C-alpha cells in the first residue's frame, strides 16, 4: 500500500503565510516601480507598503532586479487573468471581427484596473536597457505579434478599418489605458473615469473607432 505524504499543518500554515507575504510584496512593488521607476524605487518603501520588513524582500528575492522581474511577471499574470475573466468561458480569438472587438473590450476593462501596466511600460520603454529587452522578449513581443498579425489579416480581408497594424497596436494600447493612468487628473476636471458607465462607454468608443459602429459588431 502506498503512503501519501502530506505536510504537517504547521508547515502548510508557514507556506501559506510565505506565499501571502510574497504576493503582498509583489503588489507593493508594482505600485513603487510604477510611481518611481526602477532606480527611484525604494525596497524599504515596498516592504512598508506590504506590511512587512526589509529582510522579507531579501528572503524572497535575490536582488532588486529579481524583485522587479517578479513584479512584472505578476503584473502580466494579473492582466491575463483580468482579460480572461472579462471574456468568460467562451474565449473568442482575435482572428474574427467580433472576436477582435470582444478582446478590445476585455482589454479596456482590464486596463481600468491595472494603471500600473502603462506606468511601468512608460518608465521602461523610453530608454534602451537590459530590463526593456527582457520585458519585450518575455511579455510584449508575443502580444504585439498576435494583435498585429490578426489585424493585418482582417484588414486585408476588408473587415476592419484601413489602419496599418503597427499604428493600430500603439493606438489601441495608448487609447485603452490613458484614461485610467490619468484618473487623478480626470477627477480634478470633474470626471470619474473608473465608473462602470465610463469604462463601458470607453470600450464602445474604441470598438467604433477601429471596427465601425457598435451595431455592426456583436456585443
């Protein structure tokens, strides 16, 4: 008879606490790196924001660079999860007009909850660096190639606006995120861009801009 080994309850509790601490550090790191960039980010501030102490960062991560990489991986995992939740069980691809529209809507909704994504990309993407090469090869190139290739095919088939695929990609990424990155400014102007009403109107606007009127695209 085979004996199934299980961890003692105390060990499982320690593992759960360690996992929770690591996640809290990653969430805090995203905020700090997004606000101050890699060089300006303070690991002490990250630990404080996570409700723990500096040695915990040293325990979970070998260096500030490794913390940054883990935080960026965590960020894109959160993005993929948010998009997946918005799309639901039946996941449409980008290869049809309706599927492209559904993915645009899901991306806008996800971007509304992840302003750190655009802030970190702006921090890193303006200067050539080892970190930029890492993030491009690991995260942005696969997304870039997916979106531009599918848009090129839809464009060649005459199913979408006659917009160059690279222009489309950067227009979409920028237009989908700025309203949420600049939410504090919008509040000073008297508008809340984080309401469901605004987010849905924003998604409708981008679909109309790139794919045509909303009555031509299945919601």
